[in-house]
């Protein structure tokens, strides 16, 4: 593997870790809830990100490069919009059961906001990481942020 391949792997891993960290911070900030990260949340969302999320990212980056409209904010906006699909998928996978699909306004409900923060932070970190990989001069801020995310994730899991 090349050095850039390892960096993209680092982006994927730390981007995913941003999700549970932001989910826990959102639930604590708005609702004062603690111990919210569960093994089923980690399991279902990790599987969803490693399959559907990475596919969304790859397709988006390829299309933006093919059409030669590869801009950071456009990429981030597209990631955020596509990851809204994952907010709905998580709801179904974690137990919507027979109640059907959630309403379109679900991301704006008290139950949906933490999930939106979960997937939105993953989309933002992924976009920032991919953008940083293309600009090797500016890797230090991303590396610092990703290491902080890694430490917070480890602390959150350790306290689980």
C-alpha cells in the first residue's frame, strides 16, 4: 500500500469516529443524557458507513471530478445531503420496526437531531479529509482534529 492509501484509511476510520463522539455530545448538550453509545448503535452505523457511506463518498468525488466542479463546499454539501439518507436508514435499522419509515421532518425532531449530528459530522470530517489529502501542505489541522476525535472516541467507548 502507498502512503496515500494509509491516509485515506485514516480518514475513513477517524471520520466514522466523529459520529459517535458528536452523537454523545449532542445528547449530553441538549438533553443531559449520558451513556448513550450502545454496541448496537456502533455495530449498525459502522456497517452502514463502511458499505453505503463510503459508496456515497466515492460516487460523489468521482462525479465531481468528472464534471470538473470539484470544490470543497460543494463536496461537503453533497455529502451532507446524501448522508441524510443514512439518518433515515439508521432509524429503520435500529428499530423502527412495523411503524414504517420515519416522516420527512424526522431530522428536525428531538430524536432525529442527534442522528443528524452523527452522520453530518462524519460527512464533514470525510469531506475535510479528502480535501486535505489532495492538498498535502495543509494536513496538520486535519491531523490534529482527527487525533482529538480519536481520543474522545476511545474515552467514550472506554466509559461504555
